[in-house]
C-alpha cells in the first residue's frame, strides 16, 4: 500500500492489559558475520540441523504473513538462490497448503541452487501446489510480472549476507514491485513482507536511509536477533509498521556479539515488576526538579508531572518564586519550592548558600536540572552550585546542557564526578549534542553511534542522544537503541517529559541506572505510540501521552509465540500475539 493510502487506514485499537507471552531478556544485536557464526554454531556445536532452522523461519514468515495481511489471497514469493530464497520457498509451500494462491518466482536457474535452498526447492516443486517460474532474463521477468498484481509480495531475494547494491534480476524485480506498490484508485496496492531485511539493505548499516536502491516493505520478520539495520534503519514505509524478531531454535549460548549494541525495549521488564504490598512513598525515591523562568513555567511542570507518572514517590519542583503558583496548579500531588530571584526575575546564585542548598536537597534522591531554566551568566552560577553542592544522581537537559556546552570547565568537573561514581545522565537533541562536542549537527547525525559512545566513555556519563532512533550510551561503551516513539513527538515539551521519566525511574531503581534510563526512553516513546494509535500523529501534545503511561507500564513487546516487535504494536487479531486481557 502506498504511503498516501496508508494514512487513511484505521489502526487496530489496543485497549486493556496487553498480555505478555514471554519475558524478553537483553536482546543483543549481531553483525552479519556474527549471525553467520551463530547459525554455524547452532548446527555444528548444538546439533540443530540447518534445515530445521529454515523450516522454523518459514513458519514464522507464514505467521507474520497471515497475521499482518489476513486478507491477502494472491501471493507472489520472490526468491533469490541463497538461504533467504530457501526460507521463501518453504513459506510458499506452507501458504499454498493453507489454500492461498501462491506464485513463486525464482530469480535465476534452479540448477545453481545449493544446500538447504536446493532442498527447499525440491520440496516445494514436488507438491505442485505453487505456480513456479524460474526466470533468467529481464524479458522473462516482464512476461511473468506483467500479468499479475498480487495482494502480497514476500521478498526473499537477498538476506543478511548481502552486500549492496542490487544488480541484474533483483534490481529489475524491484522496478516491478514498485509498480505494484504504487497502484491506486480502483486497483488495490500490493503489500510487501520482507524476510530478514528488505532486499538491498546492508545488515550492518547504522544509517536511517539507504544509499542504494532497496525494496519497499510493509513488514519485516527477521530471526534469532536483530542486526544493526533493524534498529537504526527506516525499513518500512511507515513508522508504525512492524519489524519482528522470531526465535527459530538457536540457543542463547550461540548468540554471541562484540558490538556492545542492544535493543532498549528489552529493559522494560526491569521496571514492570509488581510493587510489594507493604509499599510506601519513601521506597520509590524523591525527585527534585530545578528549572523554569519567565515564559517557560510549563517546562519544569511537565518534567515534574512525568516523574510523578513514572512512579516516583515524591516530586518537588524548585522554580523561581514568581512561577510557583503556575507550576503548582498543574497537579495537586506536586510539591514546590520557591527560589529567590533578583530584579530580572532570574534565580540568584547568592541565595543558594550551603545552608539553603542543604535544606533543598535534604531527602532528595535524584536531581533533574534544566527545563526552562534560561541561559544567563547568573543561571550558570546556579547550576554550578547545584552540581558541586549535591552528590545525588542527576539528569541534565535543555538550558542546562547549553550552559555546560559553553563552559567546558564545568562539563569537565561533572565528568570527574561521574568517573568517581555519581550517576550523570545528559539528554541532548542533535543540536545540543553538536554544542557539547564542538561538531556540526550534520557530523553528529552522520555518526550518531560513534559520537554518543565516545562521549559517554570519555566523560563517564550516560548519554541519551535523542532522535528518531534515540541512543542510550553508557560509560562502559555499551549502547542501547530505542525503537519506540513516532513523528508526533516532534513538538515542544517532549524533551521535558523525557527528563521527568528518566528521573522518576532512576529514583525507583538507583542500583540499576543503565536499565532505568533505557526503560525510561522506551516507555516515553511507547506511551506516545499508544496515544497516536487511538488518534493522530499531527495533533499529539506532549502531555497527552500521560494518560497512557499505565498501559505502557503493563505493555509487552512479545507475543505468546515469543516473537518480539522491535517496531510497531502487536496486532491484537494475531493468533499468539499480545492481546487484551482486561479493562483499564
């Protein structure tokens, strides 16, 4: 379906408690070479036949095809001559056995098939249930494709081991697929399901956009573990279309990676455990939010609200005295602390004496600093006193980041404190990151992974580099990639909300700061996804997602079959997918 027509499709409404079929462990990301080594170890060391892995992969493809595209009756399976094509051939046979009209197009001569792909071809052709074409020229391809307009194309042309660009028959097939996809009016457009990756993508790519021609896709199913492209790239035609990881039999011991790269969504379980019956507010942390200035009272208010909604036991907003009434009006549960100001209405560092600072920080377990703060020299002195006079974990955002960027000495002092054991979390967007590093925004965006990892390691801090694929870089070099969130979040207040969620979860999980930050980023995006699922991506306000935090906390990306949604929300109509289990 084209992008234009997709915009009018009503998404499935998810309501109630989304049932979780399996607990997701930390999901490693494998390079193409590591995936090949995993498959080899699975068969040679752990005794799982490679043909069994292919059969399991084919079953996963069929489940996704029937679950995601239940109305598809006429299916074309485009197959290359490697194992990706073998997955497609086995899936084609299973779909034909289910009564669907399946046409298999092999790009090349079947005489050249080897190993499991050759076995898959023999099994498929032996049944006689599929219409089969082996094409060796672009002219043959045109004769096959010109007479067909399928409901669904399964892209099994090339997989993880492919190195771009597409050439020859695969490139010619792409031209026909685009024609099918772009049909409009009385002719329905064709959906595309990619096996492993949309053909043309490099598995190890960390770019969001391809540099060479690639197949379009409306859903992607990969196996065992994600590759970098599954986390970083926009593989589907819309942000809310699924990218799914299916387990096919490789034991955990065979899944080995040196990339130090994981999926942030797998940290969600760390914050979802039920609370003890005998709970009290003192068990869940006390967040101090410092920010606000004339015209920016909403920023610290949103940060405070998000920290409350994320589960912090207590939250206090310390803002300049003129804004206290405004901020307090956002929620009766929120406590406030007036900070003295000068004639210009800005906080005065001279009033933050050691005695005042001691009273302000007493009992607080996390400091969130920066939303709406302003960027004057006097404000810089306020930040310096707050950071040097406290030792609790700190989350720094917005104006505080820009002041740090313009005063590198203070940033160095903060890095020294972090290396000595203080939890320090910075949450810049690309522009703020450019100022912190002295790079251009283009440089930051071109090398997001490398820039974030180097910065976090060098300064000993946790860095949350915001964007379409927010990165959480840890001081030990590990990086988690978040895949929740959507374009509706490109609106004022989203960053303030994230700061509050991070602070709120750090307050509750001080012994697991890495997991807390990853889960916070995931929850923030997921709440927005759940909100847009029932509305529109143009009209979302940052605070609209607050009403969906309770569902985000109970959400599971895994279905009962163990498949994991890296992107998109599990369709409730799927057999074995996450489904409602109660009312709000």
